C-alpha cells in the first residue's frame, strides 16, 4: 500500500518550519513573505503540493515556544494555506490583516460569502474546550456575511456529544477539517469547474 504522506511532503514541512523560524523582527513583513512564498510554491508545484500542506499543517511544531512570534507566524501560515485552498476550489479569497477580534480569511463565491479561521494545535495538548474552536466568536466575526467556517485537524474534534456542534449549527458556523479540504481540493481538479465550490 502506498504511503499517503510522501518523503517530499515531509521535506516540504521541514522546509516551512525553518522558513517560519527565519524571523526578520517585523511580523507584518514576515506574514506577507510567508503568504507570497506559499502562493508561489503552490502555483508552481500544483494541487499535490497544496494537499501535502493540508495533510500536515494542523500540528504546531513543539519546537516553537508557546505564544512566541514563531507560533503566531505559524498561525498566519495556516491562514494563508486556507485562503489558497479556497482559491483552488474556485472562490475568491484573501487573508485579512487584522489581528484581534476578527476572522482571518474571507472567501467569496458567486452567490454567497463567508469568513473562516484556521486552527492548529500542539500534539502535546490533550485537553480541548469549546473556546479553542471559537465557534461563538466566529458568529460575531461574520460582519454581515451569512456563514463562517472553522477548519481544524480531524483528530482534534470531539468524538462524542459536544456543545461545539450545537453552537455551530445554531450559528451557521461550519466546523470543517483539513482532511475534508484536501478531498475537496482533489475533487476540484477532477470535476467540472465550480462543482467543488
């Protein structure tokens, strides 16, 4: 059986962890650099590259200190990746530059739009609570849009009854995973344009 995670995907992840470590001291400049370089890499290497990123991005490297600039820049990397994924599905999308009390990504289709937030967690963190997923906050951060989406690793979602799911359905907040986005991105390349959207 072939490996789902290739050696190239592992090498790509190592490269991006090191890229995030290369801080210039200007967070805004570093965020822009990561966003542009990621878009260029996916543009050159294609959908397989995007799917590799989606499969591995949900884990914050343990080598990054808690609440460090590296950890914050990793969060911007996942936001940029989410925006690139939405573009691959046929949406117009952009990463928002605001930091506090706002969603991180906006996506626009022909007949609807939504805001989104990418979540990543440390593997060492075992206890999750509903605030980690920001479902209630996403409802506030819609800014007039009808929908919101929170994207996280599939293995971090509660497997039993949880207030997260009740809150999400009551507030038009879609709880989605990087795994689902990887499948949709692959589907978008095989199906007629617009079907994945």
